[in-house]
């Protein structure tokens, strides 16, 4: 298709994602399908815009969260968080050795699986001095699994008759990126969305101690910094909790944030390319899929048994 036609078609699809007719999962699939078949005519701009829009959407979603709930979730799940993150990273290290995978690539995939996908990978990369192609492979693998999780998790949740509370917890602990956690839980229900967002962003705060620990272990001079969108989410939750007289305003911001997330998922999907898949190769995918299956299955069983 000529570039003169691809650009307006891309913009039309983007505009449709602003309407209530396109859901989170559909937006991601449409974006990916367009990129894989026709190619994204705004590839670089889409990549830059999606990063900022995702952060803005997450902050906006904080205006529907009770800050006291953030504190409660963080304190009540402290042991679970430490044990699960450490166990996932440890299992990832074992699988990296089994598949004889590049060490840095394995570490990045494990860290992304354990905490919060792309944000965790981006934070860990400079600490372990990962090369650009290693980061690209890890991000490509995690991105693919994000798409699968976004589409597959709600169906599995309904199959097992998970409550919204259970699904929100499962999605937050088992899906990699914040965007996909929010997208999957948003299709499941408002309660699931609130719980999943709170748990995931509370978990994301553990990027700092774990990257700091990795820096000490590897004797790295690089220091990780806490992602600003997490600070923004917490501030939004504080504002929502302690300024309830403006709740109609916070509600509007939250609605806009949800729609912004759908547009962002379209742009994220449009960033997928065959080049990323070829660059990743087969081993990182197999390693990441096995790690993800084990992690998500164990967490689901624990939730079904009432242990989480």
C-alpha cells in the first residue's frame, strides 16, 4: 500500500481508539496487525508517544485509587512480594543456564517477568551493562507475551470463575507490563482494574532495591532511579483520597486516562515488527514462555486455594 494511503488509514484507526467502540484488547491487536501487514508509517513517533502516554494514563488511573489501599496492599503483601520476586529471578537464572542463553538477556527477561516488564528491563539494563541488542531482544520477548496475556488472561479468569478481586491479583502478579495488566483487568471489571493497578504499581516500587542489590553484587557504578510515573500514581491516589470534595474532577480525569490507555495500546501494538521477532530468535522465547507458564500457573493455583 502506498505511503500516502497508509498514513490516513493509520490515523483513522488511531481516531477510532478514542471512541468507546474499541476495547483495550482490540486496540492492541489492531495496532499489531496493521504494523505486521502494512508497516507503521509513524514508527518512531508512535514509540516515543506511547511511552509518555502510558505514563500519563497510569498517573490518571491513580485518581480512582484510595491511597490507604496502596499502603494496605503494600504492607500485607510484603513477604509475598519479596519471596515471589526472588523466586522468579532465581528460576529465570536456572532456565538461562539450561538454555545456554546470553546471561544479560536472561537476567533482563527474568527481571521483567518478576516485577513489571519493560520498566524493570529499562532500569536493570544499565546496571548490568546490557548491550542494545540484548535489551531489544528482552523487550521484544516481553512485549509478545504482554499481548498474549492481555488477550488470554480474561478468558482463563472467566473459565475458572475468578472473582474480580482474584483476577486483579493474578493479573498484577503474573502479567509483565503495567499496560497489559491494566488492559486485561479493565476488560474484567472495575474492581479488578483497581486491585490490579494498585498491586502492580506497588510491586513496581521494588525495582529500586533489586536493581540496587544487583549493582552491589555486580559492583556496578550505575544507579537505578524510581520511575516517575509511579510517583505520579501515588500522588494521584493521595489527591483522590484526601481531596474528596473534587471527586467529580478526579472521575473525569480517570475516564480520560482509561481512554488514553486504549489509544496507547494501539500505538504499542503498532510498534511490533518482524525484525524484532527475527532478532529475538527462538531460545529467549522458549525460556521466557516456560518461566511465564510456571509463574502464572503457580500463582493461579495459590489464588484458587485461597493462599493469596
